[in-house]
């Protein structure tokens, strides 16, 4: 597949940034009046039922990363493949509530998951009641992306502790073809924009292969905590953004380190946040850090002799507030969101 040079890609991104209306609408088909919710419902249906290949560029802080997403429905089995097109090979495959990861120089592995780790998949598979709980959905006009007429929707957080999502939906297929992440000041911080979209009438040979290849064994599973935390957890989160739900077992052991590191992962369906708490010895010296790369924030600080790390797709102020909400005790309580 042929790609433009990074310079041309970047110019394309800048020239099309935040265009919500097109004066020349000859290429846009007439569309019946629909609500933003109805358009997202159609997107979700198309995303999991159509056979297609979406090549797009991910842009953050001037860095451009070309990627390709392939989706198929083979004998009622949903398969998907996400591939980084530049640099060392990195790819992931989704099938039957399992995601397999393949990375150059690393052994492949699988985890139980309902979707691939991508913003396209998050929007396509989020529960709509959950989405409306934390976000306002607003129709923002018409535009064109990759030569395709599209409807623009703004997904606006009800609080400033998360990013806004501007979403372009292709008229012809109802598939997402551009996503902008925008902070509370209206600044673009990360972007996903289609270069080509190919819609197939039936699964391709590669989609059939995805449905039949042997995937690596599952190494871990995710458990949603409904009522209470494990009794051996000696710290608690006293605040997290409204609508966030804890997804992982507290105290989950991180296998790449010798000592146990407590880990909790939370999500509102669109954005994920992980919190790590590591016990330190008396000689350890930790330098506080607060770094943002695109939409992802890394916040590290020392709290009562523990290294607390918060990483996720949230503004720096939100990551800092989550870290500072941690309280250490001999027992744990259920965390309250947005309080």
C-alpha cells in the first residue's frame, strides 16, 4: 500500500483541522434528519457488522503514525486486525472476546477483552446509556474526510475532567472516519483521520484467515468489581471521574517486576485510566513526574512511602486529582466517582 510522505500527511491534518461545514455539498447525499444518538447507534451497528478496511493516521504532538484496521464478519464470528504500518511490527487481533498481541522481539500473548484497544473500537462498543451519563451528544454539521461526505458529532464531557471527542461519521457506510480529541480550552491534542476506507460486500481471504488462525493462550482475565474490593487492599481511591467504573482486581500482580504492585484500571467506556501503587524501601528515591503525550497523561508522585502512578487518556489535572485521592488504611471502601 502506498502512503504519502509525513510532511504531506501533516499538512493535510493542519488544513482540515476543525472544519465542521462544507460550502460545496454536491458530493453529500441527502440525509433525513437524525439525532446524534441515532447516528452513533448506526455507527455501532456498522462497525461490528460490515466487512471493511480502514487506513488512517494517528497524530499527536506533531508525530504521525500510519495504521490500518481491518474488520470482518465470518460465519457470524467478528474478527478484527489492527496494524502499525511504520517502525517495528506491532499488531493485535480480535476474535471471540479475545485480543492477541504481537510485537517484534516479544512473545505473543492474549487477554480476554470485548474489543481492540483503539478509540474507534471504544466508540463503537460503548454502552450508549453509559455514554450519555457522562457526555452530551451534539450534531455539529457536515464535512468531508478522505473524499467522503460525513456528519460531524461532538461528544462533550459534562465535566472538565475528561476530553471532548469530535466524531466524523461516513454517510455511505456509517463508519467512523475521523476522531479529534480536544481539551477544555478547545485545543486539538490527538487525532485519528482516515486516508482510505474500503467497504467489502463479503469477507476477504485475509478475514477468513483471521477467523481460523490459532491465537496465543490467554494469560490474564479482567474482572469487574461489583460490590466490594479485596480485603487485602490497604489503599483506596476516594475520587474518580463521574461515570468511571473499576474493571480490574485490586492488588493484581504485575508479572514484570519482582515485588507485588497494586493495580486498578477504570474506564467510562471511552477512556481508560490505570493506577499503580508500589511499596518502596527506605533507600528508594522517586522523582515526581507529570508528562502528557497527546491525550495520554503520566503522573508519578510519592505518597506515604509509596510510588503512585496514574496513566491514562485524561487531562493532567484529572490524573493528579486521582493520585491525591488515594488514602492508605487497613481496610478498603468502595470508591465513589465524581464526588
